[in-house]
C-alpha cells in the first residue's frame, strides 16, 4: 500500500518552491490547485485553500548523523533547534519550520532498520 499526506495551504507556490528548492523534493503530480511532491517513499500533497493546515509534524529521515548535520548547515535559517541526540528514540535530530509554520523534523535513526519494501 502507498499513501499521500495532504495539507491545506494558503501559499501554494511559496510552499512548493520551499519543498522543492530547499528540501530537494520533486513535483510528482501537478493539478489545478493541488501539487503532490515526492522524495524517496515520502509523498506530500499541498492544496490551495483560504485556511492553512499547520497541525502535525513532517519528519524527514536521513541515512546517517552526518547527513543530518549537512542538512542542518544548509537549513540553519529555518531551524528552531540545534541537532542533538534523542536517547529515548535512538535518533539524532533537529527541528525547523516551513514558510507557513509547519513543524519539520530532520533525523537519522541510530540503530539498524529493516528495509522498506515499496510495492
């Protein structure tokens, strides 16, 4: 099974520009007032509405702690925390905000993971 997480946005062009040019996502499908972005197995859809949906958190994960440090150095301007260890979940992480105020988490798991099979 595959899926898409959708968010209402009041600034579709700005949000798409941010996720494509700052986070490296790609436009997967473009419709009249809805654009679906992808990166790896992550699909995010944003559709233009008067009131933005800002609840929840979008987590992007990377293969290593070093990769998180690289992305942190590229995104310091949107970061709300410094990278740090989270012993409880065995991850290395930092947080930031997108242009509309959604919480973003950037992390690397510090333990072995089972591969994700995409059907």
